[in-house]
């Protein structure tokens, strides 16, 4: 996982180390997992990921961070905006069949970020929607924190 890589690598950046230090302790993550196991139903969270000529390593990291979520009731809706970058297409092809929660669509013509995001929204089946940028990554407890607020506030919108 990204966290293990940072913690075991003395060459990590200041930003990476700050990020890791903000994560809950391992005991807290275990408690979160137990809390989730006790729930019969959890709302599905749809993650929209518009992509265009992304650098492979960043896109790989973004998708991998979703797969490593403690909260498992999610779907990742990826729309490629007619990328020509081979790295981008290789990463998408790699993940397209690895997990049924990952949906990938390819546009034949570049439509821009707004139309691409809207197409990803059209794919979404979740009760809640969030966005992920192609060069960002989620901490392992990110979706669980969203879930906690949904439960605590009975929220329709966060």
C-alpha cells in the first residue's frame, strides 16, 4: 500500500510524511473495520474519475487508493476523455477487469472535463457521489469517514 511504501522509505517527501502522520493509528483502523462489519447495510458511494492523458504512475496510485479503502461499498466510475497517452490507456486496461466495482468508459472524441464528469455521473448507481482527480489518492479511511458523517448526521449531502 502507499502508506507502507512511505513508512518504509526514508526518501519520502515532507508532504507524504505529513499525510501519513494524519492517518488514524492502526488500532483505530481495526476498530473502524469492526464497526463496518457490524452493519448489515451501508450506502454505496460512487467515485467519479474523469481521465485525460494522465501520467500512468499517478493514475495507478489514484485507482489503487480506491481499492485499498476500508469502506468497501463503493464503485469507481472512470471516463477516459479520448486519451492518446499509452500509459493512461494501459493503466485503465489493467484495472478494467480486475474488480467489478470499477467501471471504465472511453470517449471517442475529447469532450472536456465537464462533459466527461457528467458521463461518469451517468454511470453512477450509488446513493452518494464524490470526485477523485486522476493525480490524487485517498487515505484508506477516506470513504469510512464519509460514511461516519452520513450515519451521524443522517445526511443527504455532505
